[in-house]
């Protein structure tokens, strides 16, 4: 038997087919206790930047979502990845799909973080060039990321 196919889908690319499959999976797990799946409820849906979705020949069998979030630590704002909506359909349990989904999720977060660092470094370098050698109090210098 071939394992499920995993895809990464950006929020803006989420289709009706994806949402219908997620609704069926979440309802199969939670409808008895919580009623029909409601995208506004925290037990299965919060807007994510990236959805990691596992499909087999019968439909969606797993999901993890993550989004860039900003939290305040002391006086600093820190960018983190908030992970949620972790679910594996009953028919796929015991296959290590949850671990695979989390590994793919971690990899996509790491890739996004690397892109963020490149973008940030490019911006800092251009600002330092723009400000020139006499930056004074507003020195962007080397900032810890």
C-alpha cells in the first residue's frame, strides 16, 4: 500500500476541495462532542499561513497548520511559528503519519525562517548603505535576529 501524499498549501491557495476534506475529517473526529465543524472554533481551525495536508486515495487523512505569530517577551516583540489543527484520521493512525506531518511542518517553518533571515539581512544591508557611515543614534548596525 502506498502512503499518503503530503502537500503544503498557502492560506490564499486553500480551495473548496481542501476545506470540504478538512470539514469531513474534523467532523468525523469532533462532531459528536462539539457539533459540526466551525472554522471559527479553536479545536481545528485558526487561519494558518501554511497548511500541511496528507491525502490518500479516499481523501484528506491528516493536517497540521502553522502561522507566523508575534508574541511580546518583556519589551521585545518576538516572531514565532504557532502550530495548530493537528489531526490524523482514524484510518491513518498507527502509521506514523502524525510524526511525518510534524517533521514536514518543522521543515517548512525552518525554510520560511531562512527566507526571513535572508530578507532581513538584505534590508539591513540596504538601510546601512542608504544611511552611510555617519549613522549616529539611529544605527541599524548588527542587530540580533
